[in-house]
C-alpha cells in the first residue's frame, strides 16, 4: 500500500547523496519529497529525477522563482520537462501567469508562495511591506495568486482555514510548511501548527523536514506524523 502522500518530507540536507541516503532510510514510509533551493547546486535536480523515475516518488521542487515574466516562463518551461509534480513561484500575479505559460501542456502544478512561514510582522516591516494584519495579507496574496491561475498556494498552517474559505480556493491545493509534531522544536519557523491541525484546517499536504530527518529513526518519525493526520 503506498504511503499517504499528504505528508511531504523536506530533504533539506546538504547534497543529493545525503538526500538519497535519507530517502532510502524512509523507504515505503514516505511517497512525496520536497527538494529546495539549498540543494540546487549540489545535485538536487538529479536527485529529483532519480526519486521520480527510479523510485516512483512524487516530487515537489521548491524553487520560489521570481523574475520578469519572460524569464520565469522560460525557467518553468525548462523545469517542466522533468515531469515533476509541484513547483513553487512567488505569488505575484505576473509571476504566476508566466509560470503557468511555461508549464502549459504539462501536469506539473504551479504553487504560489504567499508569505514565508519564517516571517512575522516585524520582518515585513523591515522589508518595507505595507502595514496590515499578517493573516489578512496572506489571504489577500493567496486570492490574487489563485485568480492569476495558480494551481495552489503555499501558506502557513495558521492561514490554511482562511484560504480554504476563499471562493478562489475551490478545487485548488493548499500546501503548508511550518508544521511541527507536538513537542518538536520550532527551529526558524514562526507561524506553525501540528500536522493534524493543519489538515483539519484545510491543507491538502503538509511539509515536514527536521523533525523527521533529524530523528534517530526517520521512518518511525514519518509514521508518527502520519498517525497524527485525521
């Protein structure tokens, strides 16, 4: 029986070799992996292809692309040839529209980043973002990205229910990083929830990294997370 793909394990390790070793430890306990920007120059794309084509895993490529429309479109078109499952871009409407053009004809889903889960209101002030409640801003960015054609959004678990209630979110994906099993350290995350709460609040997939790959028994830790899901 395949693993529950609502759990996406973040392979936030230094290189592709360590990522493959971790995936081998997780085995059948996990069917969906996130490979991010940190591994891009150390074999991340090769690992994504190997896990997809040779091991039958689903792959979330977390690149958070942002640039002028033509550049985003070309970048996404190149990445789409690998037949991966999810790709992230920043949620600005012009970026989303360009990414959807680049992914045309492929099954790869374009997910829009709203506001990073490691940020809070003070961080937005430092970046000269407009004033306002964090949850309102995330919800507004999600609505605009979905209107622009995004297949789904990335948002913290604390905003999942608000986004799920949007008319624009009907039949779209919500993927939540910043998920921490009960008792886990927060690390650099600031807007978090437990796995079960995130799913209950409307997330389709949760992303968990350190609480799994830092565990003495990563496969056991993954199964414990899955056991928390409703």
